[in-house]
């Protein structure tokens, strides 16, 4: 039985601090309540959309406080008076809308529970658990007490990749149990899927590995001789790995870094670890800071570099550590989630810990110093916050892939390979999915998610020293078109797509969108 999608008024207990005025506090009446789950990458986009669609001054934001230093890492909520002139066709003029977003568990939680019609844990905001004090511009909400959370089915799923990629190595592990594969027939019969936006991913490496790659590639003449070791402000000085080298590392086929040889001119090859940074290593074993099965970040890397699960017999991603010979693959919670890092913040810690010989993330118990690679979206470690202010960076850096930097311009030109189109999905109305006002709002959110005006504001946090990265608006949405020359600041739109006809599949090689007037590419 489906839960009622339109909520009755919530309990009237407002948590107002002295002298504070709020827009829609926890006790305000709710006209429409929506439940969403899945990938974290669209959280900022959803927040930006609500800021645009709500009556001015009516939006309040709620974030879980399970990790006080990272509020909202697991759950968030957006509560406002929706502007009926911006979301047309609603049955109520300017309704109060409460939008819950569960990010815990990542992309797979935006797919599998919808397929199974399964209730999952969401955060409540009306249990006396949310307060807004001090400098915060949002409410912090506890999760630990009875009534702080509720089991509820999700109306909307958000994923870094199309839903049917969550099969094989991408099927999630929940409580130590591998979940069933999502099939294409399930998706086509049960879900309506809408492409959201393009997102650039990359291969981050520990800072000591980054400098060693620079040192070796300068010695080979592949980088200018005057490059400063560790610098990533000049794209010409960024070291590069090939797609095949990345695939070999992510598949666990390279046990230690001396499997890489450095040949200079006609001389015999040197061991890679003889270059800058190698002398301080605990040992030469490769470390891979991969994500867990069910992560959209891991799923896109499996598809882009390993062609898995896109073809039968594809090489699987590395699935375990070998303490004797390598590689080393730490886990944040092996018993519950399987091998790998549960969240992008865990990958941050994993890379920094191996570079610095620390154990902040719990995956480097011996405080080892190893050269490590990982997988991240380019939101991470840019040195900018969401307001564009400078912030400290962790000791890892992104590398080029196949000689191309992970920037919007290089993706749009078809030179940088590691990007995917994200999706929004919901159950079809014929199988108990959302209808009426809830469906109207979901369709509007999905439609506007890849607007250049939304995307360009999100990209502030993706502005790296080497160039602008982040999200790309899609020309396939019917209204956007890429400009020439490419304009990352004002129109970050891409003419390439993994979509053919009505079907989006990130297993496909991206090709130019053939919609009239949009089949142009930079050379």
C-alpha cells in the first residue's frame, strides 16, 4: 500500500529561538510533502531550485546533525511556500511544500527502493529535533531519538547514472547483503526517468604521487621543464594518466608502483618510485580509495574505464586488499557495505591519510604513507566553498586523463572522457507512483535541474586552479544549446549526450546531439 503523498498539517510545536524569525518553522502546516532519496551531487541543485521556485523569503533549510562538522551529509529538507506562478498547474495557490531529501547511501537509494516499492528511512523535522541557533542559516536536526526518522517510500530518486547501471558490481550492499540487480525491463515498466545534468568526475591522486608523476613526465619531456612540483594552477604542468592506466589501477591489476617504468630517451627504464616523493613511502604498494558498490561515483567509473557492466566479460573493479603484495583497498565499514569508501568525504580522508601518514578516516590504521588514487566528482578539493571563498585543500590533486584536464571546456569539446548524465526518476502513476501536485512539482524540478542559470551558480565550488569544472546543462532538454566558443561562466551547456532517442545509457559513447542546430562540436 502506498503512503499518502499529500500530508496533513504537522504538529504545531515551533522551535523558535529568542529573537529569531523564520520563514516556515517546523510547526507550520504542510500542504504538500515530498520524499526524495539518492545521489548527493544534486543536493545543491535542489536547494538552488527551491530558492528560485519559492516565494521570496519563505524558504527554510534543515540538515541532519549526525556529523556536526558536515551537517546534511545524510539528510536534508526544504520547506517553503511554493510560488504558483513559477510552478503552474497546482491545485492550491502558493502551497506550503516540505521536500525531504535522503542522501545516505548515495545513488542506489534513488533507484533500488523505487524499483522494489520499498520504504526507507527519512528524516523528520517536527519531532522537537530541529533547532536554529548561533550563526547557522539553517536548522540542525538530530537523528538519534525515537521519532526523529520515519520509514517512508520515496517519491523521487536521484542518481549519478541511469538506473539500470545498478547491476553486477554496482548493485548495492545493504547490511552485508548484496541487493538484486536492477534490470532494463524493470526500469522501462516501472520508472519514468529524466536526465538531470552532466557531471564531471576525475581521478584524484595523493599529492606525493602527483609530484612524482610531474617529475617523471618532465624528465621524459612530456611536461615543460620549468613546472613547479605540486602546482596545478597551470594546466600545461598537470601530469596525465591514460584511460588504460587508470583502468589497470581501478581493476587492481597493478599491485605496486614499481610496475610503472619510466623510460627517458634511449636509456634503460627507471623505477617510478625513484622519482620525487618516492623515498618517503612506507612501501610501494598501490592504494585504491574506491567507493562502495551502489555508489553512483563508483558506477560511473566502472562504466567509463572498465566498461562494466556494459558488456559481458568486462573486467571487474578491485574488490579486496592484498596486504602482502598489494593493492591496498581500505573500507569504512566492510561488514555493512562491502569494500570501499561509503561517501565522497571518506575518499577525501582516505587520500589525505595515505599522503600524510595519518588515520583520520579510519582506513590507515598503520599510519602508512602510500601513493594512492581515488574517484571523485570535481566538486571536491577545488580550494573554493559554495560562495567562491578560498578554503584549505587536502593533500591530493586531480590528474589529466589521456592528456585532457577535467574541465567543462575539455568535456564539451569531447576530449575529456570521465563524465556522465545524472537522472531523476519516479514510479509511473500506473504502478502507484506520484500523481497530481506531487508529480507536477517533480516534473518541474527535473525540467529545471539542467537550466544553465541553475548549473552555472552551482559551479562556483568547482572552480579549480587549473580551470572551471562541475555541472553541464544538457542540449537534449529541448531549450539549451552550446555556444561557441564554449562559455563556462554564462552557458555551461554541452552538445554531447549519452542519450539516443528516449533512452539514456551512460554505457554508450557520448555522441553529438543531432537536434536541429545543436550538432556542432569544437575541434
